[in-house]
C-alpha cells in the first residue's frame, strides 16, 4: 500500500502517469466483465459456472482423445529386438 507522501514523491519523479488501479471498486468491475474467469471455486461451484458460461479454452485439455495405448512389456521388448516384426 502506497502512502500519500510516497505517491506524491513518485508523481514528482515519474510525472503524473497512469498508475495501476488496485481499488476494490475496480476489482468488482473486473468481475462483471463477460471474459472474467474466476480462479478459486469449489468443485460444485465450478460445475455450476461451467453450466452457465461453458468451459473456457484455458480449462480444456490439449486433446480430448485418450492417450495412445502402449503395448505390454513383452510386445515392446519384441518390437525393440525384432524391429521387422
């Protein structure tokens, strides 16, 4: 938290630039934005949120396909020792 005196010194040194708005009002406004995705919800709340808004791309797996199935240990060993098989 920046004190009034620190803010005045910063403005004198840096000039009256646009500082980051970290107020609770600004944070509340961000939560009303359609693209806002919450970070911490319970599993039940996530189910409700997904039902209402859909699953955002950041929460989707890279591929919904199951991972490729590996052969048994013996099949992999034979394939390594007998490549033409």
